[in-house]
């Protein structure tokens, strides 16, 4: 407190102290017994083994890149090229493909419930949480050997710098300089490879305390475009996959810790 003109006025703590307190709060909720995001992991595990669709099949035959049903390390290498689909897919795209081809599931309802809401879980968020958790403590390994993977990385980089919308914003407007923040939230510089990109990409999916929900990178990118006042991108589209390929390239080597917890 400080004295000014005979009155007591509250003095805000330095931003560094505020960030330390926020980080301390995150650490308190980081273990499986405190982080509600692990409830999504548990629900995703049930969904992975549940038989659904016209083929009455589970997703256990789904190949996420390491072989049918093999989950350990798969998320760390996504997005990647899949020969059976002849395209580069991220986790959500691949899951939708497997639901259609393996389960015979009508994915329109799944996409309608792509993001959770009050008292309503999302199959996709839960499945991604379960799959991603199987790569926890592993390194991000972007896959860039196939020509289509290289093409997607280039498209994603171009999208990162493309300006548009009523505010003439791009991803780079917020994420291409050091020391930027919005309110108390630091904005990592994702335009260069290194620790900020690694820590950012390695912490999704995450439990958002402010939303009381687990969110995936699909939601993060969708919400970024919404806040930029762009037309929001379609769920599981190639554009979002391309952008994710580029961001994973920037984050190569980051140690995955998911689900994390954020404000």
C-alpha cells in the first residue's frame, strides 16, 4: 500500500511476481490427482476401446502412425503423412478417418460436439487427451521426410504470416516478437525455433481453468482465429493441420507434458 494525497491506494505487484504466482498455481495442479484434465484422459481410454458404428468396431485397430493400436509415441510424431489416405493428417483428422473407415461411424455428430460445453464432454477432446498422454515425457518429432509433409510445413509457415480479418492480424502479429503479452498472459515467440515454441506445443492438450474444460490445439487455433476476427476455420481442415505442422517444426525436441494446465 502507498500513501497518496492523504489516501491509501493499492499498488499492483510487479508483473514478474504475478507470473510467479500463476506458475506456482499451475504447479499445484500439475499432478494427476489435482489436474481435472486427467478425467478426460480416462474418458478417452474408454472411448478408444468402445465398439461403435455400423461395423461395431473399436478404434483399437486405428493406425496413428506407429502401427494399428500402437499409441506410445504416436502423438509426438503427428501430424504426419498417411499412405492409406494419401494426405498429411493431425490427430483429429486421423481419428475422424478411423471412425469412418474402421467403425462405420457417422462423424457429423462427433464434429458437432467437437468442443465440450457445460455438462457436455467432447469425444474428440477426450480421445486426443488419452492419445497425447501416451507420448508424455517424449520429445516432439516433426515428420518432414515425405514431400507432402514438407509442403504442409511450407503452407503452415505462409499461413502463420498471412494477415487478414477486420483487424488485419496474423499469427505473427502476436507470436513473432519477444516480450509481448496480452493482459497478464505472455505471448511466446513462435517464429523461431527454441524453448518458447517447445514449451508451448509440448503443453497441449491442456486443461483450461477459465473454461473448466480440456482443450486441444484444434481449439486453441480456432479460438485464435476467432479472436483475430477472422472467419473461423473448419474443424479438422487441412489449413489447421498445415499450421500445426509448422508449429511442431518450430518446437522440435520439446518434451511433451500433457495434459497440462493453463489459465
